[in-house]
């Protein structure tokens, strides 16, 4: 999930402050999460789903575990 958020930030060409604004979270929250100093918390998950609807499947997968959305054989 974190890699996906970092990729989205890079794709949009936003610095950390602008990306935090786009998410609707404090810059410090985004920086601590981005650096791995804080786990991805519900605030970031909700912000991701609200700001980037295309990442909703990634957010849901993160919440329930990486293997949840894998195809069943």
C-alpha cells in the first residue's frame, strides 16, 4: 500500500506538502507514514479512498490482507 501511495505521489509530481494536502492529512502524518516511522493508519486509508478512488482496491486489500483479493484457483 505504501509503495502504491509513493508511486501515486511521483506520478502526480507532488512534493510531500502538496501530496499531504491532496490526501487531506497533515504533512507530518504523511511524512511519518512515508518514511515507515508510523504504520499506515485508518486516517491514511480513508484519505486514500476519498482522494484516489482508483486506489480503493489497494486500500481494501491492505485492510484485509494481501492475499484476500488474489484469484481463487
